[in-house]
C-alpha cells in the first residue's frame, strides 16, 4: 500500500512540471510576436529624418524675416549742451556781527525777511553809552572854555607855548573820545550791510553781545549762482555769456534761464576741474540757496544737419554702425556721428536723408538677413 502511494505522488509531480514548461513556452512566443509587430509598424513609418533633412529645416527657419522697427534719417536743428549739476549759492552773503558791547533790547526782523542795505535789524541797550556821551560832552564844553582863555593869554604872551599846547591837546583828546562814543552809540543799532534775505538769526532778546559776536546771517536774494566743476578737457566748450538752462528738482523741474558769468583762470590740481559760475535772475524769489540744480549750457548749434535716433547706433570695437533696410534685407553701414541731443544723434557721414535704419531688433541681425518692418 505504501509503495502504491509513492508511485501516485511521483506521477502527480511529473504532471505539474510538464504544465509549467508549456506556460513558459507560450510566454516566449507572445514576446516574440510583440517584437515582430513593433518591427512591422516601424517599417511602415519609414526611417527618421537624416542630416540633410535637418539642415533643410534649419535653412527654412533662418530664412524667415526678422521683425524690426525702423526710423528715417531726417534733417533738422541740433543744439549741443554741456550738462552738469550744482547746488545754488547766493551771489552775496554776509554774517552781521555786533560792533559794540550791549544787551539785545529789540529785534526788528526775522528769518525770511527781505531787507535793504542800512536797514536796522536789532537794537542794543544804549543807556550806558548815552550817559558816557553826556559826560564827555560836559567835559568837552569845559575844556573848550579853558582852551579859549589859553588862546587869548597866549596871544598876549601871558602863558608859555607849552601851556597853550597842553590846553589844545586836552581839548582834542576829549573831542576824539566823544567821536568814539558817538560811533559806539550808532553801532548799538545793528544794520544790514547788504541787500538780502535774513537766513539765520543768532540772537535773542536779553542776550549780551560783545564786539564781533554773530547776530544775523543774510544772503542776497535777487541773484543766485550755480557753480559747476568742469573737467579741464571740456573747458574749451564753455565761455562767458553762453546761455544756460537750469532745472530745479524741488520746483517740479521748473526751468530758469541764466548765463555763464565767469570762468576761473585756474585749474584745481587735485580734481582736474575748473570753476564755471552760472548766474540766474531771481526776481520772483523762487530760487533758494542750497537747492539742487541741473544745468545745461548751450555751447554749439548746427542747422540743417542729419539726425537719427540714438538707439540706432551700434558700437563694435571702435567703429559705429547702423543696420539699414534695403529691399527687405539688413545692410550694415558704418557711420560717423557728432553731437547728441536727447534721443537724437547727429550723423556726420555714412547716411543720407530718408534712409531707413533699424532702431529695434538689431541683436538678431547679420549682413543680408531678411527683415520685416513692423513699426515705423
């Protein structure tokens, strides 16, 4: 019985192994069939693009016109300006100081007030000075009488020449003292030395001032200056009386007209610059010392000259070029330029009036590139 069971198990195992081999064969056959189908599909599509086809596609793409914008070369007037910046300064300014000792008794002006030369600004206490003047005047009257008697006696030879001279000396000395005291009394009134605007008040009521103590600062208001530090290589462009346009940032770019008043004859050795002073009228009192100014000095003008957009110029090493459009193709043209004026540049040589030059899209261009003008 045991032997029979062993034989039965062996038969079952053999059947199972035979089934696995058949399945594996079916799988291999299926894979082979899939490879065969893929190969047939590939053969139906044909081979991929070769190098010749790729080159043809590249040439076709590169032959497409490049979109560009152009502008025409025109004739017109060009004004050449030297541009710089400066801070406005007063043409005249002064620090008003006390000329004598005294206590501030009254102040007549405040900052921002326009004053005239000789106008009273403040008053120092004069009581002590007035008393001294009165005393000296009394002494002077007495010495005058003494001198008059000495004069009469000297004419009669009743006093010596020395006594006569001493009487005259005493009188003249007291006269000098009175003149000095009257001067101090006048200087007790602090006055404006120039026409201008009070820009700073140093004193307050009750302050005790000594000679040369600052009391006020004032600056002339009707004229202001803009001092330019011009590089020496630009100096040949600038001369006195040249017109200057000045724009003030603080006044919303308001424009004022001035002129070059003077050019320093000396070059600063440290900075290599020259001081050029532009003078501006300030009748409306809009310009204030310390304002930031943008200055343009007109130094040359060209009438009926060729002008082109500045952005058309391409710098290649030391050569200036533009791309012209001729019969739908980009053509490189060397040019010589002159002055700049805003967005325009003067063309001295290389172009003619009416020529169409590329102002946008140059970066994609080469000589002979096909172009399509999209904006004129």
